C-alpha cells in the first residue's frame, strides 16, 4: 500500500512538506507453488512542496523512487538472510 501524506502546514494553510508511506508484504514460492518464506516491510519519506508545481512533482517522484528502491533492497536483504543455501537441509530443532 502506498499513501501520500502532508507533513507540515504553512501559515497561509498551504503545505510545505509532503511524504509517502509504503508497506509491502511478499511471499517467495517455489515452482510447485510451495511457500518458501514470507515477509513484510515498510518505509516512509518526505519531500519539499515548492511554489513550482514541476519542482514539487519532481521532488515527490524522487522521494517515491528512493522509497521503492529502499523497499526492494530490504526485501532482498530479508531473502538473503532467511533463505537456506541451495541444497542445504532445513534446520531442525531439538
């Protein structure tokens, strides 16, 4: 889910800061459809709202792009740290 936010209000009732929040849940499945792992992550970021609509749009898109890159990196990290190495039997508990 992706949510735009207004973070600050100027005295003239205009916004001076905006932001995004994003939350992601994912599942990794094998070719047979068996779930190998699942995870979730979320981040937020903010941007300056300018008098220029173009500058504001560019700041908003830049924030969104960085947010999505951060989420993708976090998903990769979760997979790398939680998945067993190939051909490694799962850990057993005693």
